[in-house]
C-alpha cells in the first residue's frame, strides 16, 4: 500500500498508535481507534467528495483511550489504552504505511464487525456506513464474518446492523434520517444514488431514493445545492423534496409519507440507477 499522508488532525492519533505498537509488538490497533483511521487518514477521500461529511465522526472515535487487540488472555492495558484479547484470523489485520511509518490495525471489515457487535444499533450503523462508503464493505461481508466467529461476544448484534447498512450514505445525519424513516414504518430508502436517463446520461443525484416510486429526498443541503443535485429529475417525472438533516422523528416520517403519497396511482419514470460515486475497490477484509 502506498504511503498516505494524514490530515493534520490525525497526526497525533497516528503517533500515539505507533508508540503503542512499538511497546507491544504483538498488538493490533482495533475498535473505534481503527475506525477513526480507516474513515479519516486512510479514507482516500478526494477534495470535495461528499464523504467528507463523515469526518465529524472522527473526533468522537479518536478520543482516548486507544483500543488494541492482543493474543491470549490476561493482557494488561498500558496507560490511556483499552486492551482486549480476541481472535484475529488471517486477512483480518492490515499493516499500512501512513505518514512515514507503519501502523498495524484490524481490516475495514473486521473493524466494522467489532463496532457492530459493541456499539448501540444506530451508532453502529452510522460508523459502519462511514467505513463502508470508503472501503467497499458490504452487508454480506459482515454476515460472513459473524458466521465465521460463531462464539464471539456480541455476534448476534451484527445481523441487525448488516440489515441497515448502506454504503451510499453520505453523512451521519443522513444515516440518521434513513434509520428514523425505517423505524417509523416507511419503506427504507436507498442512499447516495445517481439516476440515469434512458440514454445513459446523468439525470440527477439523490441522498435518499425510493426507486420503485420515483421519489427522493435531498437531506441537509442548501436549496441551490439541492436543486443542482436534483438536475432534470423533476422534468422526468420524479418527485424530489428537500428536508433538513435534523428534525423530530415524527415530522420526518410525515414528510416522507406525504412525498410517497403523491406518487400513488402514477407510473414511476423508467430510469436506471447507480451509486452516486464510483465504487471503491475493497481495501481489505
């Protein structure tokens, strides 16, 4: 893997991880600490990419203590660290060159798996969405890992997270809206979709989309940005609405139901769909 240059805010975290690994050659950086690195310093985000909205997750994930996994039992934590003994199979760890040095951490899929079994449901989906958006983690990857580790603590919690993950989600706030709608009984929309017309030309980009209904939402954007992203979808028969990314759950559910009700009795436009961003190659399992 090529040497990645971290953002200035990640340098301190990376330095702390290196110091820790020098003193514990058998350790692997894991959990929220690994997630912070995969989302930020190792995210490979081009300037202006919509996934930059996920960076608001990093300060909370990177807060002390650092988390590491060691083999065996009875490991004692170093100051400012959380140590756990766990089984890490081949392919579940990575050594990455970052900021001029090497850091050893759990793979993106293993990191997502650990967080899915250790965090509350909505928080887990939010963080796993962020990892998935950058490293091509899919729900079936999480399910396979859960089946591969049948006796691990918290394993059952992985499946509801996998059922809710969408790697097209572009920010924690938009993940929240998607989860609120699902919990409110609205058919779960797909996140981060590009709509293409019958000639193969881009018609518009949607934060959340109901493909079978020809409806979509732009979430938490300025009106000019929402209009630019919506493009020609209105002309082509789509119903698209701008909503804030914060708001009472009942109100968000009401808005979504109202939008979908407008489509009743009408035939959805026959358009193709794709992810709003070019899929990334998987960066590790």
